[in-house]
C-alpha cells in the first residue's frame, strides 16, 4: 500500500470513499432491520439518546468509574510490533501497521458503553477509525455476512455486518483525551455502542470476514449472539 506519497494517500482515500458508498448501499436495508432501528419501544430509562433509545438500557446502572473486564491477561503490544490483519471473505486482505492506521480518516465520537454485568458508562469521548472504513479498505466479497474479531489475548467475538457497519462502531486508540490504557484494550480496541460491550474486542489484532455466523468466546459460553441492551438481550 503506497501511503508514503501525497498522491498515494489521496488515491487510497478516494478508494475508501467509493468502497464506503458501495457498502452503505449494500447494507442499508439490513441495517434498517436491526433492533435499534425497528424496535418501537426500546426498554430503558432516561431521555432518548441520538439513536432514539432511552439513555440507560433496562437493567443497567450508570457508573462514573470504568471497570476492567478481561480473561485474566492484559497483553502488552508495543506500537512498533502492533499490527491489525483484516482478512477472510475479502477481495483485498489488509495488514495495517500503526502508522497505516493513523493515516486513515480519524473520527471523534462520544458514545455510551454498556456492559452485560449491568454497568453503563455514559458519554465517553473516543477517537479512532470507523469499522466501516476498514471494511471499505478490505472490500468484503458479496458473500460476506459476519465478522469475527480476535484479540491479542485469545479473545474473540462475532458481529453481523449490519451491526458492525453502524457509524458509531469504531476502532479506538484514544479515550477521555488520553491514549487508550492497556487495561482497557490499548493500543487499539473496538467499541459497539448500540450492543453490549463484549462485542468490542480489546487489544484487537484480526478482523476475519465470514460467510456465516460463528460464535465467539462469550457467545460459545451462553452470552447472546445479538446482545441488544434495550431488549435485555444478555444470554442465549
Ligand atoms: N480482547 C478482549 N476483549 C474484550 C474482553 C476480553 O476479555 N478480551 N472483555 C469484553 C467484555 S465482557 C467487556 S464488558 C468489555 C470491557 O471493556 P473494559 O475492560 O475496557 O471495561 O470488553 C470486552 N472485550
Ligand atoms: Mo462484559
């Protein structure tokens, strides 16, 4: 990938914009059928958020703290060793080094974080790259329907493309104005503000596009496949 010259950079951005439009068109209808779009009475309390859902999903309690959940191991990945692979059912498998990631369009967004263990952390300011843009780089084949995201700690979690392609799904390197702490998945993790937070892999190292749904770490252990907080959709 020629990201070193200004024109290589421009070509790449043009290509992302075009591929992004294509993905949007392709998934528009499916996205419109997801719970956050079709549920008439999403369950929860508080004023409606920007997606029209009550701020605090049913069964959740707001916390100012940020608890840490992991598998008992917090990998340490120096930036010069870090890489992210995007592969599987794609036309253009990508391996990003840290500088490649930082050269992609950077997005700032503030969103909420809902853990299945019933705490919610509201209004977290994030900076990172949209999942949509990484997908646009890799160009999923027509047959791709889901992704499996893998962490450097051996974690995995699955998502449908209609959820993953929502515009607030980011791969973030900054939270609360600081580089994402290692305990929270730094240098890079995914966030899924409209689903329970286990759907966002910390220490993310690989995104594999799939032709069918497969179960990730917690999904294999009884967590819900769909993980929709406003349906209290915690376990399967
Ligand atoms: N790689 C990895 N990602 C992970 C986990 C994990 O154990 N390993 N835990 C998940 C769970 S259950 C939640 S609630 C959130 C917790 O993120 P936090 O520790 O930053 O609060 O990360 C999710 N992503
Ligand atoms: Mo969790």
